[in-house]
C-alpha cells in the first residue's frame, strides 16, 4: 500500500510524506502559524466527491484513519494528526446555485464568510455567516456557527436546511431533519469529532437588512469593569437587533497618548444594529449613549455594509500570526469578568492580542436549546485571543495565556468547540456540549463509525504546539 495506489483512484493530487511538496501542502493554508509537529502519511487534495469516496474506501481497506481539512482556520490545528490520510477540501470552493425567489442557495464547503456574503448581498440577500472574513463554511458550520446578528438570525447552523456528506462507509448521502437526521444533527456543532465529510451545504437565506448601522466607543482600561457592568445590566432592554461587543485592544493612534498609563490598552465597545430603517437603527443604538463614564472617543451611528464589517473584524484577527485562543460562555456579569482579568491583561506581552466579550441583547437571552449538537447558550461569550509574531516569544505568550485562562475558569459555563484549545486540554471537549448531547454524540459515533475510520477528537495528537514549519 502506497500513495501510488491511491493516485490511480483520484483525480486530485495525492501527496506522499516523502514528496518535495508535502510540507507546503500540509502547512501552507493553516491560519495559525504556531504549528505542531504532527503529520499524516499522505494528503489527498480532493477534486470532487468521487475522490473523497475513493479515499475513504481506500483508508478502510488498508486500516488507515482519515482526517478532513476545510479551511485550516481552527486555532489548535486538529487537522494535523500523526498517521493516516488528510483529505483537503480546498478545491471544493464554488457556489453551486442561488435561488433568489425562494431564498435558497447551495454551496461547497470552502467558501469564506466574505465570499458567501458578497455573492448574496448583490441579490439583496444575506446569511448568518461568521465574523472572520477568511473562515470557510466547513469549519464554521461544524463548529456551530457563531453568526452576525445572532439574536435575530440565530446560529449559522439554524439556517442550514440540508447537507450532503460522505460517510465512514464511503457512501454519499443527503441529510436533513427528515432524512439521515442523526448525521444532520451531529454536523451542526460536532467540530473536529464529526464522523463524515460534508461536500455540500443547502442554505436558507434571509433578506439583507436595509439599515445596518454601527457605533464605536473607546474607554480607559480602568473603566472596563464599570463599562462591562453597565452593558450587562442594559443588555436585556436593548433591541435583539443589536450585536454588542466589548474588547480590550490597543487604541488607534489618536488615543495612544491617553492610554500610555495602561501599557497602551483601552476598552472598546462596538454596537451594530441590523435593521430595515435608519431611524429604527438609531433607536436601537441609542442606549449605548448612556455610559456611566466619559469615553475617550465616540463615533455615533453610521451606515455600514458587510464589507466594512468584515474589514473591521479581520483587522482585529490578522493572518500570519502565532495564536492561542480560548473562547468560552458565561452567565456572569461582564464587569466582573473585566475586573478579574485586568491585572493580567495590563502585563500582556503582545500588543496584537485581543480580549473579546460579546454581550447578547434582548429579553430572551440565553435562548432555548436547539435540536442539534451545538449546545451551550449564555448571556456573554468570548475570551482571550493571544497573538504574536515571533517564535522567540512563544514561551512568554503561552505562559501569560494560561494565566489569563486560569483566571477565567470560575466564570465559564462551557466552551466553543471551534475556538478553543481542545488539543492541549482534551478534557474540555465534553464541556462544549450539554451532558445529554455529549452522550448522544458519542453514541452516534459508535453507531456510524464503529471501525473508527475518522480520527475523533483525541486520536493522533501531541500535547504541545512547538514550532514554525514552512
């Protein structure tokens, strides 16, 4: 058994570990440049569903495990496993159809959030994509779909009508709430432990809001606890159309002098209203003018579009950096969270790190459980995105990141499977689900992949991301 045997079955490239291009194929499209020393035996860059089916059947026949890479954005690199075959879906990158009249679309897995939104917005339509412009549909949906306009549109997974996937048996099937429902349930939130390979997503679309408006305010870092307490208390009365986020970031150049006493850090509050009328958007954002402390600066209600939203989000989470992330859910007051982490945050070793806290608005937060693997609901969501450039700073940033996450643990009610370090902390995988959903997910994996063709959350991993490769 060797790569040449598999090449006879596939139209797309099959790259063996000994090939000159192997390292670039393995690491070239990874978002996080903190790359662990793990590698498969071969990589298949699938040209289509037939290549995926052939590879899964080949793996079964030769006792090999399979891991799937969508966009390569997951921060802890779960697509890097020791041994087995990596199936890379990067060539499945097309919008297959847009039905404007019935508000439906069909896409392949490697479309980015920005690409999806751009194509749909041109028709006056939208979809609850994720925030980071480069993230692909594959990992976004498997992670559960933390969306724009979340308390109106819901999670991205809630606007999926069906999927097509390849099973551990190498069968191509369709799954929805009415057919192969177990696969559909698990694909919406199971993350890297899903026991299938999704090749198509069938989307239910939404009208594009006609008045997307936003505001932004900066406050002194020392005021973050007071600002967080105010926002937490105000959120239930703020319109659900408002997406509200509190950040700890470095300030824009105009405010740098005023933040010097806090090692350059400030508190930033952004609010975006997704409405159909400018006046409704202004009313929705008006409560954000009533801060208990004076801001360093404020930009009031201004029209936005998704291109601008993606530009702003992408600037906070740049490409080509080394990263550690732990995104969690909490029902605590965001002011208490801010007070707990401020002492550590002022000592942050990297100026490009970000702390994010999304505060869900409206009277019905947290919302009810949905019938899918995605589980955790809460009043607030977020955590530290520790980011830096140089390998020489790996140790100091890792130590600081662990200190920050340790401070946050008493506030956590669960984790976001797509944005947390399940490799170094495998015990938190189950904490991304309610106990009942975790048991069901394990039972379904036993039923539909009893031979363990697919790597699960824990197989083929080492504990510590180590070095830049490539």
